[in-house]
C-alpha cells in the first residue's frame, strides 16, 4: 500500500502518514528487530513471539509494499526467504531510536503511567 503524494485539500497530516505506514503493534517491532541485520521469518517469529504467524506475514508484506523492507527469496528446497531494512527503511532508524529512548524514559518509575499496558481505562 503506497501512500501517494497528496495535494490541496487531500493533504494528510504527516503524523497520520507515519501512523498509516509504521503504526500498529507489530510494525515498529519488526523494523526494530531488522536494525541489526537481515532476518529469516522464523527468526522474527522467535523475536516477536506474541505476534501470530498470520499477523507477522501480513505486516511484513505491508512493509515490503511500502518499500521499508526488502524480501529476498533464495532458490533452495525449502525456499529460504530473508527480510531486511531497505535503503528507504533505514531512513526510519533515527525515528526508531528516539522511540526506544522515549520508551526507556517512560519505563522509569518517576515517569510511568498510572496504568499498566494490560489495564484499560474506563
């Protein structure tokens, strides 16, 4: 799903664009785990065990369609597939690093939210 350049009254907020492309529970984690190099699907499954196989595959496809991740298929039996950050995807590294730093700060007791991630406010 490529985001087209918007003009005039169709223009989207840049934050909305970022959320559209890398938002959600699994996409930032996939991108973060690809920072240190190429991974096979099974490696990503181990690194993000909470993601179902279906969701992981779907999000990888979306990230590939948005040109943030490359998918390389090696002709072998069984086929070997590897995922890596594309050159364009690497432009997100500073964003991911800032998100990580903010998360580390937020996780400190003095900055923590009164709600845990498993609680929902009513």
